[in-house]
């Protein structure tokens, strides 16, 4: 039983962990501390992307419009824009791609400013999520004292969101497919993908891709999480694993939470995939 495997894997973990998963074909579920609130770190960018595409569909945002980057707008942390010279003029679509592909924080803050925190949280509420929220821009001075200063959610609500996306209940079918396409280009291939037979470059090279993952990671000191959709030839499932208060804080592939999320993802795959 996958629930027994989940319990065995989480036993003795040096931190708090929650997991939720739902098989879209069978309705089977996995749940452990699934309704508990965790810091999202960069996984909150999933909702930023959803709100952007919703705004574009409503004619409120032109994804082809260009945004001039300035030195003053620079944001620390993950991404590439902070390392490039000022003067670039990416489109809002380009910024969304960078936000999902390499978790670019400057791209994220520009998108948050363009859409508005209130509109993003309105999108979250319209998806039926009550405990999830974007609390502000990416600001490491605030995150240093409060890991929830960027966003909060629960494993169950992330799963509910992805199930709703796949069923075109959160966004229409066209926007949902575009959202999954953008999340499939994520270059942080751990932790959900780590132990799965998924090749994130297969589609780029025109190779067969029987197993793929559309997801977003989140990482802060003591916090690791990832939420997304796993597709296999047999089934599809939404899955979210969130951790906090992790004893091991090293930013490596062998971080305790990274390995745990990878092992939990594989346990669900072995049961359903």
C-alpha cells in the first residue's frame, strides 16, 4: 500500500512534511498532513502564472507587450536576469517562461507588480483554495525572518488546483494546456523528477516522452517543496510534497528534504505509474 510506504519513508525525517496526491483516472488518493499550512517558497509562482494567463484570456494583459528592465529592479536569488546587463525588453510571456524554467525572481516580481497581489489572490480564491495566498514580492530581507513572507499553501490545495487545471475548471482548456507546457520546461529536475523515468529534454529534441512532469519547486533554508502533475502512459496524478523546519539546510541535491520528496514521488509512481 502506498500509504504504508509514505509512512515508512517519512518516519524519522528531521523536519515536518506533508504530502497529497490524487490519481485523475482512478480517484485514488495519498494524504499525510495534507491540510497543514506550509511556506511555499517559489512554488507560489504556480499561482502567479495561473493569474497571468487568466488576465491574458480576459484581455487585461498583453503577453506580447515588452517590459524594459532596469538596474533598480534587480532581485537576488534564483534566475538569470539579475546577471544580465540592463536594457533588455522581454515580453510578459518571456518573463513567465523564465519564472517557471529557472524560477527567476526578477521576472516573478515584475509579473507580480503587473498583475497585482490582490488579483493573484483573487485567482487563488476563484480556484476554491482557502488557505493559499501570495503574501508579497520576493524579498529576502523579509524571508530571512519569516519563511511564509512570500506565500503559503497546503499539499491538498496544490493538488486541488492541479486537478482543476487538468479538468479545465480553473482556466479554460487552452490556457490550462499553455500552463502545463510552461511548467514542463522547468530546468530544476529535482526533486519530483529525480527518481522517475522522465527526461525533461525529450520534447525539446523531438524524442518520445511517455513520462513527463509539469511542476514548480520551492526552496528556502529549511524549506523544500514541489507541486505538479505527473503523466504516464497508464495514469496521471497531481502531487504536492511540502516540508518545513528541515534540519539539513545545505543547498545540494542530497538535501534531506530533496531526497525525501524524490523518494515519495517514486513511491506514488510505483503504485500508480
